[in-house]
């Protein structure tokens, strides 16, 4: 294009301008050609010179190992390596899903971009369980995702390798070497996320989140949110209570979603990182401070100078604490509700294996919103039900202070022994007794009800102290001699992948199946399994001839992470079964709490030949 500025340039200037524009045009074309050619030249140089193309650096071959199992071999050229966290296996075949891949542990490498990563410098094999309908021969399309680098400094982009594997006739009950056609809940949900319609996925996970809201992993959030609402004092309204509750729930939901996506993408436990003792102690101390404040010992407020500057804003917008409430909701998601349930595992598995962040993340968010609905109802109703002014408001705040102390004790119980935990539980029980006796003085017959409740709370506090002295461990049944509880099963602790392989091989040599239980001190559902499932006579009978192993991943150290990555799981409670042949029955994995009757049936199916 020729641009002429009349009155500025003469005829000779116009000619020079034409030549200058032409030269500029040629120069731009040359720069564009150089820019377009540079990546190709660099790639050609990398391929033909110092570096191999990725198809030669990393070769992938897949073979059937029976009707419902694949063997995928990765042939890694010397001087190159593959990232374990970037390996994933999918298939577009309808009705077919893969179980967690099984592979040996890699070596830990300090990566310049991704931090500590598990990598493979040598060839290795992955065993992939296949869940498929029974029938004839099946030509199964397999998509293998991978990413690798050269030690010399070149990193290849993530890629997909596509191939077909001819599976022989069979299916369903043959996949894990045991009969029955059992499919775990997490596998069914993972299939739903991958293949189901998105509205159905969101509705299903919203409903599952609503059910999870009434589990011990989420219930501790109730006194936290209620205490926040009660802390607003006489100023609280229904509209403000709803806004604060919604902010808390959204903070929890966004953090659950983001942490889940990060954990699935990195193959690590984000929540486990927040179960360090110093974090738990700091968070528990925060609840103790809030409780003491609600008892009236002091008032937590901003400095007067800052309050003056913000007073106008506060009058116009009654949401000055929304940011803090959102942060509290996010922290609660990471620290308070550190549980792994089948819906959570399914969503994380889909993200980690397929890279589908949209569907997996949407399922996580819908589940978190479902978990938050009861919190939203309770928090909003507090604005309507709590007294607006007077002495009653002070009494209500003090009782929420007792609940805050209960949350602090619940968190510290993860770090201290059972006896110390029982003694700590006596503190909020005793304070509740005092408040019921001294603060509540209704007229007429109601005073006998409040005094009776005060006596019961006092007796419970004494029972907790007595139980601590007698070796009790359950706050609901503090006196062990009175509880009549059955003894649970005895586990053999293992720490490393090598130790696990050795013990499973020994068990197989003796013709015995094995069970591996992933446990952590901060895992509430793990303690539920110990108390309600492993003590059941039917469960103990089903496990009588099973080698019982337990991996305590409380420390979340390198050995713990290696074990978790070996099974492709994101945290406890997770239970894996091995048959008498030493092969894992991947289809029978148990994620989250399972009642005794259902668990004994799973054990019977998973441990047979």
C-alpha cells in the first residue's frame, strides 16, 4: 500500500517514498519467512542432529494379557526420560473403562520447571486393567498420553499415541481374576464423567455432595459457619447471613475444585500438605482464640483509626468481612474436610488420566456446592432465628464458643494420643455444663430441663476424664469397659514400595490373598473404618485368611508419595486387594468409608481365585 502525504513530499520525494515502502515491504516479507522457517529449522536440526524425534526416543507398544488386561511397554532410549505424572490412558470405546495403571516406581528428579518429579530413564511396563462388557473378541482403540525430555536439555510437548489392541473373548468377571462382575463406585462415577451428558454429571455429583454434607468430614464446618454468623451479634440480618454463608460455601467450593485439579494434574496430595502439625496447631489455636472471644474475654476488632476510615464504607456496604469468610471457607476445604470419597476420587482420576479439566472440574464444583447446601441453609436460618439483641445474644455466642472449642479439639486429636484427646474433649463438655447451669435460667419447668442438661454435660466431662485414665479412645464411648466394643483387626505396617512387593510376594507364595489399607491420622473416614467396619465379626471372619497390610501416609514423605503414585490414588481412605496369585484386584478397590456388611461382601469377592 502506498501512502502519500500531499503538500509534504514533492515528485522526487514520492519516488523515494515508493522505493522505501517497497524495501520495507520486502524486509517484512523476509522477516516473516525467517520467523516461519525458524521452528522448522530448529526442529529439523534437533531431529537430524543431536536429538531424536519423539517417536524414536519413546516407543510405545501394547499387548493383551487376557480378555480384560493390557500390557503397555514403554521403550525409553538412553539419554531420555518420561514423566510419570504425564502418563495417561484413555479409549473412545463406549462401555470400556480402564482401572488404575500399575507400574514400578520411577526415580525422583528435580525438574527445572515442575519441581520434584518421578521419571523413567529406562524402559518399563504398565499393566492396565480393562472393564468391558462380556462378549467376543474386541478391537480396542487405545490412546496413550505421554511427555518426555532429553537429558541434554530438550523437552518435547505432550503428545498422544493411538493404537489398536485385539482383546480375546471374555470380559466382566475375568478382568481382575475374580468372579462376580463387581464394579467399584468410583469406577462407575468415572465412567459417568467421561461418557455421560454434562447435565447428568452435574446433577449426580450435586446429589452426591449433598449426601457427603452429612459425613464427619463436613460436619465440623457447621459450627465454624454458625460461629461466624453468631459473631455478627445483634447486627445480623437474614440477608447478611445469607451473603456470608454463600461466600463461605463458594470459597470452599472454589478451593475444592482448584485443589482437586492441581492434585490430579500434579499427581500429588494438596490437602495432605495442609495436614502438617504446625498448620493444624495454628488453625486450632485460631478457633480457641475465637471461642475465648465469644466467651466475652476480649473483642476482636480492627484498630480504631482504621475503623474510622472504613466506617463510611461499612455503612454503605454491610459486607466488610466477606473476604475473611471466603478465606475461612477455602481453608476449611483444605484443612477441615481432608477426606477422599468415591465421587472425589472419580473426578480426580478423570482429570489425571484424561486431562479433561472441564468435565472433571465441573463435577468437583457441583459436588462442593452440594456439600455446601446444608451449610447455606443453616447459616441463613441463623440470621432469622438468632435473637436480635439482649442477654440472649450473649448466651448464644457463648454456646457457639463451645462449638468452636470442639472443632479445635477435633483437629488436635489428629496429633495427640487417644488419652490426651479424651481429656481435651472434657474441656468443652465442662464449659457447656457451666453455661447451661449458670447462663440459662428460664422460668417454670424449663429450668429443670436446662439443669438436667447441665448435669448430663458435667457427667460426660467426668466420663471423658475417667476414660482418658482407663485407656479409652472414643469420645462417644469414653469408658472402654462399658462400651462393649469388639476388637478390630491387626495390620502389618509397610513403608516402601519394595517392602510392599516383597510382602505381597511372600503372601502369594503361601497361597494367601492380601489387603493394603492406606491410613492417615488426619483421615476421619479411616477412623470410622477402624471403629465401625474392622470391628465387625463378619468382616473379621472374611479377613481371617488374608494378609493385612497398612500404609500410614500421615507424614506424606517421599516413600508415602511413591506408594500413593504406585496405585494412582490421591489419599486415604483407600483399600487395595491382592488375589492369592499376587495380582491386584483393581476393580475391587474401596475408596472412602464402607459399612461392614457391604465391605465383607467385597472382601469375599476380591480375595477368591
